[in-house]
C-alpha cells in the first residue's frame, strides 16, 4: 500500500514553454503533498508543501509564480513549471502523507525535466 | 535550524562486507530521524525511522541504525552487504511536525564483487 505515482517520468521541452507534472496517491488520501527538487549529485530540496484545497506554502527562494502547485483533490497534486528555462532542468520528486499515516512520507519515482 | 551532515559522499565495499554510513544532525532537541534509499532514477524508499524509545532501530532489507544523542548521530549499518544494496542513501531529520524534512547530501554506495 501507500503508492505514489508521478507522470510523466521524464519530459523534454523547449525554453519558454510550460510543463505540468502530476503526482498521485494511488491507494490512500493524501492530505499533504510535498514537492522536492534534486540536482545531480545533490540532496533533495523542499520546494513547497501543499494541503488539499489550500494554497501551497513555498520555501524561501522558490518562485511561486514560476512553480505553480495545485492540490485540488486528496489524490492529485500538480506542479507546473511556467516559462521553463534550462536552469529549471532537474529531477522533481513529490511525496505524500496522510493524517492516518502521519509518520511517513511516501515518495513518487520522480520526473526528470530537461529544458532545451 | 535543523541540518544533516553525511560526511561520506561515496563509499565502496565488497559484497558480504559490513557497512556503516554516517549521519550527524544538528537540532536542539531530539528530532525524528530517517534513512532513505534511492536507486537510480527512482524515488526514495524509507529504510527505517527513529522517533523515540529504543535507540537501535531495525529497518527493511537487513538495515539497522543507532541513535546516539551524545554524538548527535544516527549511523546506518548492515552486517553483510549485497550487490543489490548499491544505491544512494539519504539521512533525513524532521524537527517535529513532519512538515519540514531536511535531507543530507547523500552517500553513494558502490558494491564490488
């Protein structure tokens, strides 16, 4: 149980376009979802926390107008990278937790974004 | 603010040998502590966690970790490494609400025959 999926697993886009990444909890209701960014050979950096039905809380230094997060339902959160540029290329990972599973985050497999 | 240090960026061990991955944290009280494993191109899988109680924690895949308050450490151990253990390992801390997990920079484990 407690499976989180991400789609797509990888995406290549042109500079200036927008890309949407989906994060789904498949077998539980995710009251909170997290979005992380991982640079090559580096750790995961928390970008934002989203609670279902509420606006996301962004970490310091993360541009909320650039990284739009929507958590419209208890099983789906989306991250949209707007007007993507090469420096946005990274591995984006989501995780989800639930009030019934408060002591563990379940991570998705990640999405590799390459901006040309 | 909480922080996590994994001093070893890369470790190579022979298959069947024992393993210890180091993790030190900085936080005023006892945080929640985690070890995760990430295989190439994969998400993170929780190996084990410590919240309170017994300082020696057993996890999946034969891993264990010991919380040492006096040393602010939470080292991960395995008595006999298998080739399938080759991956990147992340230590993480949560200062107490499971909302702000801070990850270490990771230790990449290579297993040689």
